[in-house]
C-alpha cells in the first residue's frame, strides 16, 4: 500500500496532531521506525510501539501475534493515511476512528499488514537509550529505555513480577533512593517468577503517568540483576 507521492514524516510531526482530541490523518504520510515492543511474552497486548530519532508512538491492532508481522527491533515503514491519532495523558496512539471512551480503536490485522513494510529484520545491535531517573523528560515517554545500577525494593523481594489476575506494579530503586514503577501484566510469561534479588540493569517501554514514570518490560531475557545489592542512602 504505497500511495503515489507518499511523504516520510517524523513521529514527532504525527504527534503534533491529536493532542486535544483525536484527529484523522488525511495526508499521504508514512513513518519509518524501529519496533521496540513485542507481544511474544505477553506484557504488551494488541499494540506495537514504533520509535524513531524524534520520539515513539503506539499503533493499536486487533492481533495477538504482532511479533510475527512486526518483529521486535525490525525497521519498518508504516503508511498512516486514514488512521486516527489520539492521546491519553502524555502518550500518543494511532488506530481506527474512535467510537467511545478510548482515543482510538484497534485497526484490523488485515489493515495493519496492508500498511506495514519490513525494511530490515530484527537488528541485534540496536540498543535502548540509557537514562538515569533524574534525567528523564517527556521526550523519553513511550521510548525503549534502559536503567543501570538499580535493584528492586527490599520489601518486594519475596514477590513475583506479576499477580494472578491483575496487572502488578513493583518498584526499582537507585543508590540515592529514587524509585520508579515496573509494570507486569498477569499475562506476561514471567509474571509468576520472583523479582531478581540482586542489582543491575533493566529495560522496557517507559511511560509517563500523572503520578510518575513506569517501565513496561517487553521481556526479562535482557534483565541483568545478578550483581550484589547496594546500600540505599
């Protein structure tokens, strides 16, 4: 689905629309970006997160196997003319025309596969942006972010990542006692595993909420928290 004279636009340009209310994209635009989420392990559901140098945005799709049509870390081109862009809080999302409470609805998987082109497959050299809690700005919202030198809160070491029937929120802490939430769905493949007892690094998609930042891991394969715990000052 490549319309004649289609124009490549940045994700930041797309997010200039839909800030106050959902808006339909009427121009022959496409975005190029890296897929930074994956629904393979269950912590992301019917959405794919795309990131470029200017920011990140979600696309809501009625599919539970987006890891097949938009593999993690693949470089993709997505034609967005006719989609709607809306926002919830400070996060932006693409999808079908809104029908009710949500800023947009899911597009069909057939429509998604018609719009997406894989430019290159998963790139093992692509890395998340490393940040410190104190350095976070709204430019980091919805991006793939890594935190080093963190550990789970001492009072949560006996807990699993998730809960049996609901989304769970745990907390990572820095040596200077700054904290940030880590969110795990009940459907994540690692939900029943205990949180790591050591210190180290964790990455995921970062979201800004009204009450602070939270990190949604896409997988725990890249979690490296096997160093000794540090003293929190």
